C-alpha cells in the first residue's frame, strides 16, 4: 500500500475510590446534584494544600502491574499549566517525567474461523495518575455552567506506543482494557458515562519512509513526517472504530491532493460521522510542566497493597485449556468477572457429576463434549432469552448448580433441546432458584423413550398422512423426515426422535 496509518491511544479512566485524589471529598461518579461534593481544595481557594489519596496510588500501581509495566522506584506529581474554565487552579496536578509505571504491554487476539486467531502485542508507554477537571454544561442561552463534583476525581492515564495498525485493533484494545479494569475492581469504565475516555493519535505516512523505534516514529532519509491528529469525543467502541477510519481516509485524501496539515486536535461528530477541527494542538513545552511543590516525591511500591488477580486474557486461555471451551465461547465467558465466576461454578458442578457417572478413561472425551454443550447454552440460549426479556446477569436467580443440572439432563438425553429451552425460560423468569428436574416433571417436558407410547403416536401419523406414507414406500426417502416431524409435533417434542425414526422404519417396511 502507498500509505500506512500510525495509531496510538491515550485512555483516561476514573477510579472509583471513596474520596477524591487530593482531598477527602466524596468521590461519587453518579452524583446528579451539581456542586454537592466539593470543598476549598476542589475550588482552588487561596492557601489550600492537597494531600494524596493512598488508595489511588495503590490502584495506579495495580493497573500498571496488570499491564506488565516496570514500576518506578521513585515517582512525583507535576503541575501541567493551561487555562480553561473547568480548571480552577489554572493547572492540573498530573505526572510528567516520573510516572508510576512504564514500558508495559498488553496482548490482543482476534478470533477467526476454525479457532484460528490473529494476535497483536501493544506496548504501553506509560501509566500515570492525575486529577480530573470540572464538568462544563452549555445551555440554550449560550451560558456555560460548571459542576465541580468531578474536579479532583482520581484519573489514571494509560498511553500506548503507536502500535495499532487498524481501527479494529484500537477498538479491541479498548474492549480488553475495559475488561481488565473491571476485573481489577478499580473502575466500571463505562464510556457512555465518561468513566473511560479515549483519544486516538493518528497520522498517515508514506509506506517505507519511516520506522518505529522505542515507541517513537522516526523518519528515514530525507522524509518529513506528516503531523499527527489527536481525535477526541470518542464515547463508544463503535465511535472509536468509525472515527479512526474516517480520519485515516481524510488524511489519505489530503496526501493524494498534495496537501498537508498542522498538528491539531479534532472532534468526532456522531451525527455527521465526520471529524471537525477543535484547536491547534499544544506541545509539551506549552504546558510548562514543573514539579508540584506541595506534594513530595514518593515510592509507589511502598503504597502497593493489592494483589493482581487472574486477568481476562489469562482466564480465557485457561478456559480453553482446562475446560475445552471453543475460543469464541471462552472470549465471551471471560469478558465479565461475574460471568466468568458463574461459568467456573457451572463447570465445577459438571465435572463433579461426570466423575461420578462416567468411565474415567473416557473423561477427557466426555469433558470436551459437555464443554461444547455448556458454552453455546450460555452464550446463545441463555443470552438470547436474557436479551428478549431485557435482563442482566445480576437479574438471574437460578444457581450455577441448577444450570449444570439442566446441562446434564440434555447431555443424558432426558430432555430434548426444544423443551430444555422452555425449562431454561422458566428458570429465568422464576423469582426463586428452582431445579430444572422439577420443572421438567411438572410440565411433562421429559424425553419419552417408551416404544409402546411412541408406537401409538406413529400409528396415528401413518393413518393421518396416507399420501406421504405411499410416497415413502415408493422410494421417496426424504418424506421420512416429514413423518418424524409430525410424530414429534404430536408428542409436543417429548418423543425421542431416534426411537421415532426406528419405529417408523419398522412399521413402513
């Protein structure tokens, strides 16, 4: 290709600590009453002094370690100067040259057909702490209102190297990052609520005229690098993908016309699905960074008391190796920690049942079969019913034990898939936990194998469809499926289809 896109990401995440970054005001990310959780420090009144939130530093180190960063022996806070109404002090307390963590990475993988995956390693430049700004609201009279509830909320900024090759990689990275943050319990990372805000740095260069060294884009020979564009207002994963793709095309079209652009910040217009100029981008020198004199340097490792749990990508790999899930199912089942825990409990119950009821020599074969049953029944059947009824995982009342029992009923052919889905729907709508065997018996959903009962139903179908019976006897074998279907309909799906087929063939000669 003539041109290559270079993409880097900057992500700001609000931490859900109990108090703010540099004062003891309540850190309530869902507060609707404006200017309720504020104090003299939030408003930058003269003579006020910040004090650091130890929990925020602990979580900052936790995030950095989860992203495989090197944790700094010594770190400090700095003043980042710029003037805007949402910044009462005229500067933001952030971190410049000595962040909490540096030189990390995160692995991404993309499922393709037949369990084949593409993988990508995205390097993390740095992870640092800072404070959030106030929130501006513009009314219909062109007035600007300021809510300082958000001012001082602990923010973690995660900066990547320019390693993304496509908008899809950037979107996948953000999805993986959100899942990781939720596993750590440090943020809900809901983009639509502003809890996770991302900016993409995009530049289009001539292919072969540059290389990336230590996270920096370096021109080769006499080539002059095109300026990067910082893209903001990306408040959904879909917006990230669309916005980046649009900006790549816009820059490519300019290059084709022989035009160039200055370094700038652009916004994403969701309605028009296009980017627009916001301002000419400042450089680091414009911020006049210098060490925050009111906060002494600190040693991040001394603040660290948390433990890094098993992370989504690790759990995903284990779900495949330990439980024999397909990769596609493992990716879905490991995305949310609560769902992953629910799945683990189901598989524990299933494996305990298998060990009691099956030949251990065939255990590995049985394990894979049952895993390939569990996966789709959660990701397709259960999720499908939940979507129909507008339910979330927290709304489920039945236990992992009872879901495992339903799987065992299907696996041992005591109930067919059609009726099992009816049982699952009953379990989902009940306000209390109820075992599927009870529902199956109460509703008469169990699989019938009794040849006498099925034989009676077969006789009735043969009498009711003489034309089709004659066609089958004359060699039209496809008609057998129709006749089986009629018997299944007559038995309301409870007859064993294999027994039905056997008896039909016997009676029709």
